[in-house]
C-alpha cells in the first residue's frame, strides 16, 4: 500500500472530507516519491554492489582513480578493499595486496640489498618486483587442484597482458602505494624461470630454469619511440 492511499484513511470526522483527503493524499504522494528515490539509491551504498558508472565517484572519495586498461571488475575490487589496502600503503604488504586486488597476481618484492640491479650503495631506496609464476602456500592452490600439479606453474594474470597495458596498470598501482622516495627498478614476469643473481634456494617458489622466457618491464631505452621527455611513466633508469 502506498502512502497516498494509506494516509487519507487515517482521517476521521470533519477532517475526512474532500479537502482533508486531498491534502493527505498529496502528502502521501510526496512520501511515495521520497521512498522510491531512497530505494533506487540503495544499491549505490558502497562500491561492492554499485552500478559501474558510479564507481568513479567512489574512486574520487577513496583517492583511487581507475588506471589505464583496468577492467571494471578489478577496479571494483580495489575500491572494496581500499580501507584495508590504504592502511598498508608504503609497505611491502600494501604493494602485494593492492596488486592482488588489482587482479595482476601474487608477487615477491626484492629490495636493492637482496637483488642489486645495478649494485650501488646510492640506490638503496629501490626494489624489484617479481611475478615468479610458482604456486606459493598462500596462493589458494592445493596439491590436488585440477589445474595445477605438484610442480605446475601458477600463472600470474599480468603475464597475459599486452606489455603496454601491463606498464599502465602496474604504474597506476605501484606509484601510489610505494614510498615517495622508493623506485621500482623493474618488474619481472618470470613464468617460473630462475633468476640467477638472487639468493633463492633450490626449493624456493622460483624454479631453477623450467619456465617460459621471462619478461622484464624496465626503463625504456633512449631510442624507444614510445618514450618522451615528459612521458608520465618513464623514469631515467627505473620502471617507476
């Protein structure tokens, strides 16, 4: 029953005449319109169920604009997890979690002291990001998983992206979550290939030499036609 029908029925005596019923009927219509507006806006409360075209407003509120080439599903996931992920901004955990929320896959972070590239005491505020391509204990892959065997490769989604799309999405996530002083030397999509100059052991999540050829996203060469003096995603000698 609508308010426009219900309210006039409450009137008694002289107030239940023509004009009284018309007045409460008009009030009821206004309440029905307000209720309809509230019910239609209810799905907008929170990015989890909000329409796609409203996510930009949630992103502005959370300081999370969508990044280039990012699917709407991963953008929604980043918005839903914004409170938790922002609390870890500037830390290795924050970088790892926001990359997972962004649908790019699990990763390992190697500080400059662990993986010096190139060795230099002046480049201490740098790290290398490695998508190893190996299943890890927290990757939600079990021993009897139908798609992953004991020594199977746990493929990171970033490995399926076009390199330029990967650059854009990684930059949009890594730069805000890294400390202002820190720089990402490069991003390595290892595909289970071994990184010979790391301190990995024989049973580490990074395989010895059994993967596909790895891809490294680093600073562009000086003769790269995609680079420019003011290119927003090009560093002098680092990825971002």
